[in-house]
C-alpha cells in the first residue's frame, strides 16, 4: 500500500482576524473622541405656582452625523411638578447646551411631549432632548447643561442651573472643510475718509482751474479794453 499524503487547507483565520482588526480600526476612526460624565444639575425653576427646585443627574452623548454631531441630553430624575395632572402630550420640553472651549455657542435641544399622563404633584420626567452641532473651529469643546424650559397647558416653567455644574461632555471636534476660512476681502469701492479727501482734492483743483481761467479771461478782456482807448 502506498502512503498517500493528505492535503489539508488551513483555515483562513489570519485573514479573518485581519478583517476584524480593520473593521475595528475603521469604527474607532469614525467614532468621536469624547469623555462624558453624569453631572448633578440643581435646577431653580420659576413656575406658575411659585419657585421650585430639583436636582437631576444630566448625561450628554454625541454621535457623529455628517460634518457635525447629534447631541442627546438625558435626565435621570424628574424636575419641577404640576399641581394638576398633565394629560398625555400636554408637556413640551426644550433646553440649551452651552458649548465652551474651541468655540462658544449655544446648542438648542428639543424632545417629544410626554408619552404618558403625569400625576399631580409628581416630579416631571423629561424625555431625552436632542439637537445638532456642527463645529466651525477645531479643538476640544465641552457641553454643559443650560436653561430648561417646560411648556404645559398654556404655561411656561423656566429652570436655570443654580449650582454652576461642570461639563457633561468633552468632545474633540474637527471643523467642516472651509468652515475656518476667513471671508474674502471686500472688493467694493472704498467710501471712507480717503475717498472723501480725494473727492475734495479733485473738486478743489477744478475750482482752482476755473478761477485761473476767469482771471486770465478778465486780464485779456482788460487788455482789449485798453487798446480801444484814444
């Protein structure tokens, strides 16, 4: 009997590992470099029935979206309350995230109305609020909870952070192509003091020439008169 060598094909494990590594690297390259903290925000609220206060941990997350980011602000506890029940869809929240660092801007975030009725004298749970942020400058940008506004049944409640909370999110951002370019210089004719001086100088030269022509004409006229005398 002849000994036949069995030919075996090695499993493409290295190729698979390389593909997985490449996919992971691509995901890391597209994911925004961010650092997030859940920050307690002490809200001082001006409500239709008087001043109220509440503390809610705030979480802010970012997801790359085109040239910018989609920001989501989450409330882990309810804030404020209503003396009467708020029916489904009766309450509409909105807020502002304050960006600082490479650029200082205010990012409005909004969310859906309450999906369930809110019982009377119960802390109002705010739905997740989201908004878009497109950086115009590159660098580190932090996002901090700003003013929260709650509109319900024709009334408005304004809640302002009273404890100077720290940032809930720090993000390394890259400005969109062309966003950091300086505007092109103005090519319209100058209308400032230099042009005014030039115009006045031209006018003065014209008056001077006219005066000289008048003197010359009068001189010649005078000479002509003298010649006609006996």
